[in-house]
């Protein structure tokens, strides 16, 4: 059952993606359960079949527990072979320099190259898209260095086109909010720890459980949590019961000071400091 009918032009573009994938014959998809990687995994299975396309999923404190659970459920429901591996983070990642994403992606995809090699799979695919060219993305450099293919980016798929096609094919992620890794909530130069990331995960999950969708919990030091929400959700958030419950829960998690960012949610907000340098 299709929720909507994608435009003929967009379906032709999808056919070009399938043709691209068929030429690769056998692939491993870097799969996080996000909008882009779910669509790419679906397209790979659609093009090559389950025998020739597998999912590779990285697990670490950088990724919400919720996302890992959703990736397992999607692959289990569709009987897609999934290999889950624990990420071996490097010291440079924990130091959190402005090119942290480079070290993170280099480490994750290097492990994927090893796993794919053991599976006799030559090509690894990642789900970056055309819109990723517009923000500061040092991770794309690491992906390029390792020879990882980015079909959605190469063929010019935008985020909205991926959402539209995902809705057309009935994928559960078509309207899923975008989630960057949890390390992106920590200002550059401030050391990252697993404990800090687990606290962020707990705090964001609490807000999601309350029904807020597009959210971030940015942290400054160990004690200050800065909540970013869609401005349309400000009024509901400030209702006394919700506001006081959030305050109480965040205190339990370990934050002393809890603030609401008056500007609201913005993708790549922590990159603003780089642009000002």
C-alpha cells in the first residue's frame, strides 16, 4: 500500500539508482536506521536481492540506543542480513577537534572495509545525499579516502526526494526526524566520554517519549544542558507540568542547569563556532 504516488520524474531517478546498484553486483550498506541509509538499503535489496546486499551497523555510545533497536527491527522484519559491530574509537575522536567527524568516520568505515572483505564484498555504500554538501562535513573526506561509494550523493538525490520516495515505497522512516551522532551535541574542543554521551541519549529519549520530535540536547561542560526544540513546540514545552517534569528528569540524569534555546532547533548548530573562526 503506497501512502502517496511519487512523481514520474522521481521514479525515473529511482530507476537510475537501481541501474547504478545493479552494476555493483554485491554491496554492503552502512546502515544506521536513519532516513537516508534505510532508503539506500531498501534500494539495494530491490536492485540486487537479499543474497547480494547486506547491512553493516556500527554500535557505540555515539549512537542512540533507540536507533540501534530500530535498525535491528527493520532488518529482522524484512529478513535482511545485518552485521552489527562495536566501534573502536580512537583518541583523536575523544579529544573532539573540529574535524572529529573525520576520525570517527575513518574508524567506522575502516572496520566496515575489513568486514566486507571477509564477506567477499567489494563495495560499501553510505547514505550521504546532495544536501550534505551544504554543511561542514569532514566525515565525507574519510569516506572518499577509503573508496566508499555514495550513490545518493553521486546521483543528486536531495533529502526531500529521499523522503518522498520512502513514503511512496511505504518505508517507516519517510517522516523520521534527522539525527546526527550524539557527539555532535558537545562543543568542539570539549572532551567526549561515553558517560557524557549516555546522559545525552537519556535526556533526548525522555523528550522524544514526551512527544517532541525534532530535538537536540546540547551540553556545555558536565552540568549545563541546552534544549533545542522546533519553535512550534515552545508553548507546549512551557506548560508547567511538562517544564517541571523535564527539569526534574534532567536533574536525575545529572544536569544542574537546564535551559531552552530561544532560537530553536537548527541542524549543525555546533558548527556555527567554526564559521566564526
